């Protein structure tokens, strides 16, 4: 079966899958016709992340990427609609507001139950089927694989978190989605960059990480949420005339160097196994 034109799957041989669930900006016509503003509907995309991680192909990683905007349906949310962060502000499976709380639909135009079911069928299911297929393929070649879920967000979003977000936000569902030695290996690379880092802070991993991470079966998953300031300017007040701001290559180069080290380290860990990792002394 051919993949839909909005879904790109680039198979690689390395024990690494790079997932890009939120870089899409395509609004299906039936969605664009109903939102109050196409710009608002694209505002919370993970801008330029596909460009930042373009080097992953050189590592022979498998890359799975949807071009569909998260406003149509968020493939990193529980399809049942259950919140990933109970009691905290977040966006849902088919968001009705932006990260800043701005309404995406006029009153009475929000997605219906039928809309949700159709968007799950057309956009959510194929993305997850692609991830499942690539996991199965790679597990047939390797004793363990890693699914690395790529994300970014503005550094300051008061409705979602206090203060300024660290540059690197590693999410492993509080250690449940991957072996601790993998987490430690990623942390070490990030910490050598002398940029701020937190593990399982505000972002502990979305549905992809939590649902697909099965370390006991050899499938290890983690999410990396980056603060956008590492590769683009972030205006103090975001509006249609200044967002998204351009990708800044000179700034991105430093961040990309660290991310290259992260993915190279992940591949080495997957090939060599947890037993090859140095003992955790708690000292960097």
C-alpha cells in the first residue's frame, strides 16, 4: 500500500527511528475552511525542526514525518482523548485553542465527534502504522532499537510552564519508556554543551514515547523537546508579522553539533547495548 502524499517514510538500516510529528503545516481544506485564522492554526508547529535534524539521514536513521498540521490532529496525543498531563494546561487530540489559549474555531465550528473519528482514520492511524511498521522491520535486524521523537517550542509560554524552558528537555515518561543507561548517555552529551537541560520536567514525553516505548521488548523511546531559541529568534510578543521567525544557521550550528552527538551516541548505545555503558557515578 502506498503511503499518502503527506506522509514521508525514509527507511534506514541503523537501529534508530527519528519521528517528526509536529513540523507539518498543511491544513486539509475541510480544516482550513473552519479555523478562524490559518496563521493561528499553524502557530504552534515545531518550526524548522525537520531542517535542524536533516543530518539524521547521514546516520542511516529511519525518518517518519507528517506534513499535516497538528491543528488537524495531533499524532502525539492519546487517541482516546485522555490528557497526557492531567490538571495542567495542554492541547488535545484535535486542538481547539493555541498554546496561548487563543480559540482556533468560532463558536459552534469546533471539530465534532465525527470529525475526530475521520481525522483519526485519515491522518493519525497512517502515521502510527508507519511507526509500527518501521519498528517491526528494524527489530528484525537489531536486538534493540531507539525511537527518538523530535519537538520544539517557544522558550516562554506562560500558559504551559513557568519561566524560561531549558534548552534540552528529555522525556522518558519518568524512566518507563527506555533503559536508564540510554537516558544517561543522552544527558551526558547535552550537558557537555553547557546549555540548560532537564529530564522529565514539564515535558515527560507524549503519546508516541509513552505508547511505543517498550524497553523490556527492546524498543526504547524518548522525546527531545528543544527551546526554539537554539536555532531561531524568539520575539517578545509573537504575532502574524513576526512568527515564525527565520531559521538562523549560525545559531543552529552549535545546537546541531550537540544533537548529532546525541543521535550518534544513541546508535552506539543501541549497537553495543546497556551493558557497554559506563557505570553511573552521578558525576559528569
